[in-house]
C-alpha cells in the first residue's frame, strides 16, 4: 500500500511511518523543516517529503507523491503554549488560537484538499489524529483553549469529509491516540508511541465497523463528543 503520513519526523508520526514500513508498505513521510529520526530509517520504501501543512503544497512537492494513496494519516500538529503559561482563560491570545487552529485543523484540511483525488483513485482511507481533549463530553478540567478548540474542530471537519467523500468510496475516521509519552507530553503518559500506533492502525484496519467519521480511541472505544 501507499501511505502518506504528515508530521512524521518524531513521536506518533515516526511510529506510524515505522509501523507501515515494517509491514512492507511504501511510506511518504512528511516533515516541516527537519526530517529528524526519519533519516535513520534506511530503506528504499521510505520517501521523504518536506511539506509544511500551513501551506498548500508546491507543484514539486505534489510531484513526489504517488498517483494513488491508500491511507492518509493526518498527524501533524502542535500543542501550543503550556496550559497555564499561555492557554488559560486569562492569558490566551487570539494569535495563539489562530496559530494552533491553523496547523491542527486547517492543516489537515489542506492535506486532504491537495491529495483527495489520489485517495479517491484508490478508494482509500483518511485518518485524522485528534484528541479526547477535543471532546466537550470529556472536558472536566477546562483550560487548554487553543489545543482543545483545534482538536474539536478537527472532529467536525473529519465528519464532513466522511460524508462528502463516501460517494467516492473514501472512508474517513477520527482517532484519539491516548495519553502517549512523546515530546508533546514531555514524555509523560500511560502508553508509548508504538502501542498507541498499533492500536490506531488496528482501528484503521477495522474502519468499516464504524460509522463514517466516527471518533475512536486507540483502544477501539468510541470517544464521547
């Protein structure tokens, strides 16, 4: 299969790339400016693509991608300032909201707009990586305004993608990776990136068991929204 992963230079993105390479798939691994640990994955099945999701891809970037894409993993994202330092009710700034929203939500939309015809060609899958922190039903601690809002919005656009692309045979799902030990969580958490990705890939493999645009956690549980 042909797999496209954004934000693939570290954390969950790197784990996704490694997972699909191990399965024998062809992986197009996207990164913003630094390929990071991707350069250590020395295999002809890995294709490095510099793509900042804050912008639509240039023609030369698109030329590096396959004509048919089986799975898109929209993983690129940022947390923004720390919860109390810049995402509390008293100090959240409009610029912070817009910056985080642009990458976490609009970035995923840009990716799909750019490659949807290639996904349609393979009747493929789009997996958007959100977070339970974007669930209003799960929010009991408040704060994190920019991150929560961006991840909630991603759930909504993911559902619309699922509806709009279903007639073309494309399936869309939204995933919650769990509390993962990555740079974003300062390596705190309950599971590591490999365990999270193994679980999410199992959900992707079982996508037809869920409603289009469903919000599903790495452990196969539906996330309240």
